[in-house]
């Protein structure tokens, strides 16, 4: 949390920036465009199905999964298809993670007294449920091992 590009400084910022920069070359962005186009097609198909049933379209219910599909596909080369598969473990864990309470005492403590952040981190306190964090660590480890073995498609059900 303290080594995000937006809050990092000096050498830490340079290190993170040098790692991220190759991901945003014109060639990589062109590759991402094709992936985004594919997911946009899925988005439109889902919205058309809903409209054909003469039902109201809840935009949040479509663009949330669309955004998640684009991010997981472009950043991790993982296709979870959350638009058509809302019960995917990745989707349910993201929902648990973003269910955030601004009145959480831990959040208020860090917001009012920022110096407590590193102390709470050392004490293993977290804003997010431990099970969710463990799931994402396991997911990223599986994705990384899949890349090391040459398997770029990872099924999130088996993580």
C-alpha cells in the first residue's frame, strides 16, 4: 500500500516506474486494444440480451464486470469472463475486497493518524479480509507459475 506509484518517492518511484513503463509502449497498447474490443463485444451482447427481454439495464451490473474482464485480461492474461460467469471465485473475491466501509475504525485511525499505517502493517492489520488477500496471492502465484511453464491461460476455478 505504501509502494504505490502515486505515493512512492525518489528511488522507489524510479524503480516502480521503470518496471511499469514497458507495459505502456505503443505496441503493448495496440495489443490491449484488441482485448478491450473483444470484451466490449461481450458487453454489448449482454446488454442486448437484457434489452431484448424488455428489462431495465443496470449499467453498474455490466460495466463492473466489463472493467474487471479488461483488467484481468490485459494485466494478467487471464480470461475470467465475469459478464457471463458472475459466480467465478475471482469475481466474488473482488466484490468482497471492494465492499469498503469508510467508518471502519482501522481506516479512520490511519486517515487521522497516518504514522500508524506502518505500525498496523507490522502488526498484520489490514483493511481487507485475510481470506481475500490469501486468494489473490495464490492467484498471482499460480499465474506466475503458469507463465514460467509457458501456460498463459489460467482457469480461475482451479486456483
